[in-house]
């Protein structure tokens, strides 16, 4: 049986790998959720992969792994993206939403 704990370990490992990439693409979208007091919640999506520049580590041309992770949040605050990207030092490709500026502070 697959447990929530084992899925969480997979998610955390993928998140670690994602933060090591050169480029992360991100976007957020509102989400209606039952029993959330009619407030807006958001699904944040973070993607890395073959559209990113290749890694030339150790003289090899390594293609970045395709990783897509979702992060459910009850807000659209810039702190959400800042928390998710803690430790990331690459390029963040986003739309014009000002909340992403928090990730560079």
C-alpha cells in the first residue's frame, strides 16, 4: 500500500532536485475549494525540464529532469513562492504578477 508518508518523501526529493536546476517556471491559479469559507485558494505550479538550458557539469551535456510539482496555498502572497523556492539560486520564469518579486528578496 502507498502511504501519504511515502508520497511525501517522493515529493520532497523531487522538490530538492527541482531547486538544483538552472531554471524554474512558475505560475499560480485560483482554485475554488469546498469548505474554505468562500475565500480564494491557489494552486501554485513549478516546472523544470527539457526547455531549460542543459547542464554542462563534468563535461557532459545533461538534460534537466522534467519535474512538475503543485503547491496548494490559501493565499497568493509572495511569501508562498519565497518559501517554496528557499535555497534556489537559478532563474525564475514567471508572468508579470508582482508577488514573484518576493522570491528575489
